C-alpha cells in the first residue's frame, strides 16, 4: 500500500485573503480598461490576462490595466514558456514592472497544448519537449531576477506534474495548481506535499493560489472545455474549481480551504466579477 502524505500545513504562512480576476476573450482596449477600473472598485487585488493568440497580449494588457488604476495589481495567468525566448520574456516582464510602478506579478508555466502548438505553427518557435518547456520557465525567472534590484517581482508558477511542483517549490513566490478538475482533497494534499517538500525553508515565502472556474450551478460554455459541464461530478469530488451557494456559504467554504490546504489568494473568471464581489467584501484582508 502506498503511503499517503499530507502537506505540512504548519510550515506554510497564515496569509490574509486577497482576490483576483482572470480576463477573457473579446476585449477591446476600452472594455479591458473598464474591467480594470471595475475590478479595483469592487476590491479585487489583481487583474490578470491568460496567454493565447485569441486574447489581448498579456504583457501589454497588464500595462494598460495599471495605467487606469491606482492600487490594482496586474499580471499574467499564465505566460506560456514556449511562446517567447526566456531572455525576451524576462526583458518584457521587467519592463512591465517598471512601467506599472512595481504592481506587476509574473505568472508563468509550461503552456497548454493549444498555445504550445501555436508557438510552433504560428509564431515559428522550435518545438519543445516537456523538460525543455520547464527549463524555459526556470530560465525566464532567473533572467528576471538578474534584471532586478529591489523589490523582487512576485512570480507565480503553475505547478502540474512532479517536476513543475519541485520547480515551484524552489523558485516561486506564488504557486497555482494545474490539477484535474475533479481532483480530490487527497490529490491536492499530495500535490502540496511535493511543493512544500521542495520549498523547505522557503515555505514561509509561498502564497497558494486557487483558480475558481465555476461560481454557481451552471458551467458557462466558455469554461466547459476546462472543467466539463457536470456540476454534480465536480461537487461530488469536492473540486476546488467550484463554489456554490450564498456569498456567506462561499466565504465559509473558502475559509475551510485555507484552513485545510493554505489557499489564501483566490481568483475567479471575469464572468463572475459582480456575482463574486460580495464574497470579496466579506473576506478581503481577513
């Protein structure tokens, strides 16, 4: 029988809650800027853009969002390491840091199959293996650190497989889990144990991020490719991608997840910006 490990919760910091918004497709410059202002007004901490050729480019989008806000942090969720050479990605990220007054958070990962294929077929970059993609993540972070003085830019690494979990533990400030939609609590604990094992004494620096893809009882068509359309199955698994009920009930569930797993940074898709705002009001900074 394989022994089930659990993440050493006592070694992770007791962080206060903050909340983010993940942008989507079909934005113009004006609608993106309006979203940034609205997110800031509702108390969200960050606004981030995913990486995809059908979306606004995430680094310019972050700069534009910061330009029309005063406290909102901006970021990428997440840059695909295959889409830019590491030195180029670090150069551009550092430029955004400077242009936004150090309100930028770099999210980076190895990319999804669609973006990795686009990097080869449309952008014209070489095909890569999983190991090469992970090496590009590490190279980008190290190039960014070489460009910086202080303060250091917060780096979020998307941790999926064992090697990316180890890298996140060693290098990340923020870790977001790239796990299956129906991952169970035991699955999450095993993933977190890998990360905290790799982090060692760095555990006190880690912030754990949870991306909630579904708020309510239906899955929007836009998000179905990511989580499926079976709400009952997500609920039965206790999926971290799902929150339902009243704002108070959702707030209570988020608090339980922080108590059990350590998640304190929670993001929702922009589709739920207003619907989730009462939860932000209940928990922000708590």
